[in-house]
């Protein structure tokens, strides 16, 4: 295991400058963290070039790494926000080729933004210790690949469905105007609450953990999405039948990270947020 960090503000490498990664980078930069950012899209790279010192063109696939990964990983903490490649038809984690480079770098801690989609639909409440049945889920494969290394510590944030900014839930079913399985409870989290959770992990040095990141309220799809649509002047029809479901429990983030969700009441959120 690499030597522990001394008391200094860590340099953070953020892999992914997308819908979550971009505001995370901006937020951490405002907090005076030293940031390395990387993405495969030149358009996204351009969004942070004038905001932080070091930006890299990096592409991570299940077979290889393209770009100056060594310079990018000259940091203390790696945060991976890139979405998984769901088209992979193989039992190899997308992030697996990244592991040797992390092992040979100064990175001591890794935070991976996974998904609550790894959990089975148990028709009940699920927690971080609920057994994973679909071990081929791409996020779970990435989790396992990172956690197996003994050269760095990994914390997993399993994120519920992401909303916030331009992702207004009133638009989610606008294509056909029908909400399927209207009786199902929902599991959502606002992007700002995810960013706050990430900062909590950094400040509390909370590594080798798995956390569910989700709002505490779980209204039905019918109740929430009809209200969301109405809030922007739209109407949706509801299919009342339901299918298997799960309710994500976030208590561990509250107990261990002292997380206070800013957008915990999802119905209340619809009237309070301007979605900018």
C-alpha cells in the first residue's frame, strides 16, 4: 500500500467532463482543490481549459487507454464519472485497463460513481449489503475491478437516477406522453446532492466504502412525473400497472458522512428548483 497522504490539499484527477463531471470540476476548483481533468471529447475538454491548469485528452475502453494517462494520474485522488459502456458483450470491466496505470501512479484513493441499477428488484428496501445478482452489470464489473487492487483504496457511490439542471423530470416521458408502471416507487437524486456527497467523502477521508446516494422520498412514478410535467405545463397519461421494484436506502450516507440532502423531498423539489 502506498504511503498515507500528508496534511495538504490533495490534487484530484477527474475522469469524465460530462453532465456530472463538469459541475463537479467547477465546484472543486472553487474550493481551491488542484484539478486534473480528462475526457475523450474535445468539446467537453474545451469547457474547462480556461478554468483549471491541466486538462487531458484520455479515452478509456475495455481494451486500451489512449492519451497521456501517466501525467493525468500524477495526483492523489482519482474520481471516475464516465458512464459505463453498456454495449460491451464481454465479461471484462471497462475500467480494467486503467488499473495498472493507477497502481503505478501516486493515486492513493479512487472514487467511482456507480449506479443503484446494480441492485436486483426485490420489491423491498435495498441497502449497500443487498446481494448483487446481475454480476455482469457494467457498473458492478467496474466496481469489482477497482476494489480488487491492494495498491489504492476505492469508495463506490451508487447513484440513483440523476436529475437537476437541464434534466427536468417533467420531460422524461414527453416522447409518447405515457408514464409506464405508474404504481412503482422512484429512486432519484439531484446532481448537487451527488457533488456534496463526493465532497463529504474527500473531507472525511472515507475510503473503502460503498454508499447509496438517493433522495429519502420515494413517491410513485405516477404522482411524481405527472406533477413534474404539470410544473412545466405538460400533461402525461399513466399506466397504473406495476412491475418489480426496489427502494434505495440512503441511511449510511447520513450516518457515516453526516449527509444532509438539499433536495430530499422530490415533490417539493419540483416547485423549488429553477432547473438552470
